[in-house]
């Protein structure tokens, strides 16, 4: 799922990360304008319908931490 999220993100003017969580969920942190983010999430629903069970979203001020969209690896749980 992380690779599909990452690959799809390359088509949108967004930045952020995708990572696996210890409970099996996938976490996306996305920064950008509201419309491209909404378009990305809609496209993601079509790319992985069998793997996507729910999307929870939270809005916050951008951190400007990200310069691109990447897969976060190396987390040890």
C-alpha cells in the first residue's frame, strides 16, 4: 500500500510521508493545497479499493517539514 500511495502522490502537487503503523494501518501525512489533497485521496480510493477500508483525516497548519512525498522506513515497533 505504501508504494501505491507514493507512486500516486507523484502526480499531485503535494508533499508528505506514508508509513506502516504497528497495528497494520497505513499513515499518510500530506501537505499542500486543499483541492490537490482531496483529488489525491479520491484517486487513492480508486487505485486501492480492496485495501482501503476507511480514511480518517485531520486538518492542521502545514509544518513545511516535507520537501517531497516519501515512504518512511526503518521504524522499529
